[in-house]
């Protein structure tokens, strides 16, 4: 039996539209999901919206259920929470998270959905994909009890990392951002805040997520000897410069990358499903609601994305509402 749906597509860089979709299924081993909420991850999705994905990264940047190709037309997104309407009996009526674009209904394999724990509100569960990035980053970083840590960049990913680090015992932790408005978010997460010029140095670990050359330079400046910068920023097609000729070598500093597309080698025995399930469990903490800074109806997406991309709406995660969910 066929059914209809609507999806958000990037027609061309800077121009989005809603398109009608005809669904077939679900077949054996598949589920039909009705979307409740999706989330716009402002950093990555607005970079895609602007057409800033380098050609060399087109394959790497594909979302699991992406349709079309960069720079467009393309259907892109990966933070979706919905309810199973058809499928195996044990899943019907269950709330699930899926790495699916912005679409009112969709059919995917059972293996592509993860049941949202009952103690996690569906409206908060849209953060699962970003918290999963933070979990992988901390598996890569391997912070220790008592570490002196800074997180530079109070965007969605940086705040997620800071929120998880706030649970570590004995750490000295600061969220560092040039925007003083991020102080309120840091307070809600239970994290100290500092402007870049006021941040404490002598850090064992700096997690960099500002996607700016200035932020990465400041990250190196804040390190103690033998310290590490864990780079989470995605620069797209931009080139940046680093001061590697100053004290970088004499202080034996390290810059290393982390990317959610691969499970951290430090946790090679864990699967993607394990990592996502852990991330959903962590979302039982209501403090993480601070990462959701706005909400709009699905029908507003074509007008919303240009405002997010330009910074007119200074969002962390902007939640998209489907139907009558309020």
C-alpha cells in the first residue's frame, strides 16, 4: 500500500523547498515511521545549505538516508524522532530515533531505528545524534580524573561535550566562547564560562569546536606542556593557518581529529548501535534541554534555513515540529 509524505529538499545552495513523496511499504524487516520532531544541527546543516561541502568530501559527508547529491538538489538531515506506525508488533507505537532527513513519514529498515527510552522525552531525543558525536569525542580524548579542560566553541557540539564533561569527577572545566550569551547556556549545563581572553591556561585537554582559526589558535595557547587539542570542527572548503612555529614543538603539543563517522579506536569493541543507545540514555538529563534554542513547524523550513545559515536566528539545535506536537 502506498502513502504520501512531504520532505524538505535543498533545491540549490541557499534555496530550500518542500516536496511531495510517495512511500511504498513497509516490507519485511522494515518500519513506517511518522515524524514527531527533527532537529537542525546548525553547524553542519547550514554548511550544506550554503553549498560549502568540498567536492573531495561529498562521499564522506553523505547522511545515511540522503537523496540527491551535493551541492543540490539534495535531501539532507540526520536528527529525527518519530513513532512507528507499521512494522513488527514489538515496535508499533514505540518512539524511535533515526538518522533520517526532515520528512513527515518515512520507511526504513528496522535496524535503522533505536527505541527512545521512556524516561527521555521525544522532544529532547532529537539531540541524540549530537550527543553521540560528543560521546565519540570523549572516547577519543579519554579525559582523566582531575584534568584541566577547556571546550572552545559553545555551539551544539561544544555544549554537548561540555555537558558530558561536567559529570567527570575532579575536573577543572570551562566552556569558552566569544559570544557572552553562551554564558547562560553554560550555567544551565552546570559549566563555568569564560571569554577567550579570560580562559584559564595550563590545560591538559582542549576540545575545539568553534570552527574558527582564532579558536584553534587559542586552543593551542591554553595547553600545558604535552597537552592535546581534540579538533571537532568541520571547516568545509575553508583553509586555516596555525602557529606551529612558536612553542608548538618545544612544548610537545598534539592536535588530533575526532569524527563521529567512525567509532573511536579506543572503543573498538563497541558498535554504532551501542554508541547511539548510550547517547539516548544520557539524554535523560533535563539539563540538556538548554541545547534546544528554538522550535518551528515543518512547513516553515524553507524560510527557516536561510535565517539559520545567515545567523539571523542564533540557534544551537533548532527543533522542527510535525503535526500537532506541542
